[in-house]
C-alpha cells in the first residue's frame, strides 16, 4: 500500500511539474512584464536596468525555478486588471463556482440514482425506454444550448398562439404550452450570506436559491444522461451476478435485494467515474458561467483571456491543474483502498 | 469463388453492413437527414437566397425580422433575419458548412495523430508506450474540452483577435485535433495489442519485413473498423467542441460564422424577444450532432466483433 501511495503521489507531482512548466512557458511567451509596468517614455537604459533588476535576463532555468519557488509559497503574481494578487482574485471567485458545482451535483445524485436503478430493474418498461431515449438526445445537446432554452422558457417566458384562441381546447393548449418566465438568469442576486473568508453563499436566501436554479439545472443536464447510463449499465451487470441470484433464491424481498445488496456494488465504479468527471465539470462551468454571467472562476478566466491578463490566466491554469491532480489522485487512492483487485504496485498490463 | 466474380457494388449489396442498414429504421432516417444536411451545406452557395459574407447584400433595415408564420415576417426571409439583417436561412447553411468542415478536418487530424501514436504505443510497447499513454491519460483526465479551451485561449492571446479571426478555421481544426487524439490512440492501441499476438504478424516478422511495414501495411488494416466507429462519434464531438469554443468567443468570428458563433451572436438578442436568431441554429446543431451520434451507435453495433464475426 505504501508503494502504491508513493507511486501515485510522485506521479501527481510529475503532472503538476509539467503543468507548471506549461504555465511558465505561457507567462514567458505571452507577457512582457516591462510593457505592463513602464510607459513609452522610459529610456532604453532604464529598461535594461529594470530588466536586470527583475531578473529577466537570467537563464530560463533560473527564471523557472524562481517562478516555481514563488508558486509554492502561494505567490503567482498580480493580476493586471484587478491589481491584486491573482490567488486573491481567484479565491474571491471560487465560492460562486463551487456552489454551482455543489448544486448541480445534488441534482445529478438525486435524479440519476433512482432513474438508473429503475431503468436497470425494468429495462423493458415504457418509462425506462423513455428515460434512455431522452438521455441519448441529452448527450447531443451542448450545455450552453440547454442553458439558452431554459432561459427562454423559464426566464423570458414563451407565448404560444399556434392554436385557435376562440375554441376552448385551443385556448387551453395555448395556455398549457405558454410559460410565464420570471426566473432570474443573470448573476447571483444581491442577497448573499457571508459564511467565512471570501465565501458568500446563495444557499441561504430565497433570491440566492432562485438565482441558482437555472445555472445548476443547465450544468446538471449535461452530466445527468451519462450517470443514468452508467448506473443502469453497472446495475444490470450486478443483477446478473451469483450473489444476487442466491439472495433471490433465499426469498429476500426485491426492495432489499435491489437497494441494499445490488446498489452498494453498483455505486463503487460510479463514484470513481464521478470523481474523474470533475475535470469535465470544470470545463462545463466555463460555458454555464458565460451564459448566466455567473461571477465564478470560469467567467473570470474568459474575461482574463479577452483582457490579456496573463498572470490571471496562468494562475487559473495552476489552480485548476492542482484541483484536477488532487481529485484524480484521491480517486485513484480510494479505488485502490476499496477494490483489492487493483494491482497496487505492478506495472500496467 | 463466387464472391470474387461479383462486382464491388454487388459485394456491398450482399454485405452484412447493407443488410443491417436496411433493417434499421433509425439508421436509415439518420443517414438520410445527414446526407440532406451535408448536401445543403456543401452546395450552400447554390441553395442560399443570399450570400451572408457579401456585405452589399445586407440591409440593416431588415434586422431582427421573425421567421415566416409570425407577425411582422417578410416572406423573403423564411427563417427571419439576425441583428445585422442577414438572412437566417443563408447564414445557417453557410454556418453548417463551416461546422462540418471543422468537424471533419479535426477528425482527420486526430485520426492521423491517434493512429500514429496508437500504433507506436501498441506495437513498440515499453517506454514509448508508457510515455504516450501517460500523456493521453493526463490529457483525458483534464477532459478534451478543457484542453481545447486552454489551447484556444493561449493561441488567441498570442495571435491577437484579428489574426486569430483570419485563420480561425485552421486554428480550430488544429486545437480540436490536438485535444482529442487520445481517444483514437487508445482504441488503436487496444486493437494493436490484440492483433500483435496473431500468427500473421509473427510470419511477417520471420519474413524479415521492417517494423514500419508491419505496422502500417499489416496491422493497421485490421484495426480499421473500430477506428471507423470512433471517428464517426468523434465528428459529432468535434462539432460540439467547435460550437462550444465559438460560443466562448475562442472560435469563428461573426463575419464568417459557424453554428456555434451564430448561437453566440443570437444569444445577445434573446432578452429582446428575438429567440429565432439563437434557437434555430441551435436546433440545426442538435439535429446534426444527434444523427451523427445515432449513426455512430448503429455502426458500433454492426461492427462490434463480439456480436458479428465475419
């Protein structure tokens, strides 16, 4: 176990090293700190002196080591636009993104488990087929499009006038298909509760929760089909296994078999896959935050790109890289702990 | 040997592929829809009422007209107009063309990279294998979209807006190709590992053929069917990635829109009630991706060697 731990952690450190090299290359290749610091009127000699003072004439390796050393101490430079340390800017924006992810994960967990289990227990049922059909279509719809459709329906509202309004059924259909809208589709609202540090939460006020609904549903919509399919496939496999047959022969109730015995073994691969999906989730938060102008790190990153705020771009890459590496390593370790068949130290087959 | 005397066309008509295609209604419908969309996109200059790239044909007075069937519509613009007065039908036809071109180009690039790296990793094994697959693992754990966004962001920041806009098509093909090669490389590697153990490879080795020849002339043809299946699905993924990048402003410029940038430019006007500018291209995008995915599902079922051995 210790060897496995060492192997995984050293692998994580290697990946983090590569990420930091890439980030350093971006910073070095894209930004000229001098141009940001001094105006046009500064003479060539002064520029050269400043260059020397800042260490820009040192070799690449020395410059990288200085960059990495500062990064380890939590100093990733100052944002050009905000004029404060980049990590401070990120920590101000991170809670909004985290709340988005938490809300979406809650929706995914609450819906995917019952639907996946149901579709596995009754694969031939009409409702199960309907859910699977919807999830196939769902995978083909990009997250920003779902978000736009949700805004149109629940925020702006739609008025349907396709059916003749002078007949009773026409009026009823028009009314049934029209929506009022009114849900907020912009930002987080002003009624945020201060939890600690830079964390202002929208979970504790009505306006905050209302603002969370559409972004969370959009973000959940892209992962939900995937999880439903995964849970269904895993559950169907587990239901074929001998111990389930034995439990059935023993006369245990269907509820006990399905939810106590089968579900437990279904969830193991689901949890590990879920952990890996964090990476995908972060990419989708950028899209979701753009649509809803959600003030999280994704929107901040995009704005940093349009403003050519290189230090902020680099800091974002480092932070997101760290999040990926930590979650992936944790998932690997947990999987190694829970599933004894994983080869702990051996080479990959 | 009756099969040898049959013409290529007749051999195709007798094949399992054609047989199962005729029996699958979903596949037939998806195929017809896809062919229709591809033809409409390829021959867009013939079908489109106006040329959206030609500024002389655009009249700003025609902006934000709704599609036919709604109040205030103009029958000259069946799907309405966008905020600049461009005919939606024409922009969508041209946009589908750009999206398909990028999707197809990106898959050709990632297939080339994926096949090369997959063959090398699978056949050579050892250190080459572990390095290539470790890179693939790391890239996949970051998710292809995230890699594409980061690469796109770096390119955009280094080339500047104007320059990026001019070469956006090639940039996007490159970005998406680079971001998604691991998917194909993994599939190729897996089939190479299975093929490598077969006798014909040993025979080729004994005959003294060079490694390159064995890899590309002997093993590669036998790994083509899974590549074909995954490449189909990857076209759909590439089109979605392109749309996502364009939506974020890291893709096609508004003057030469793809479906994604049409959705993006329409989104600014959704609050004013002009839903058609964003939702009609969105619907086209979803239909396009859906039929490709359905065809991919069908191909996978047909070509899966576990279900059909032939």
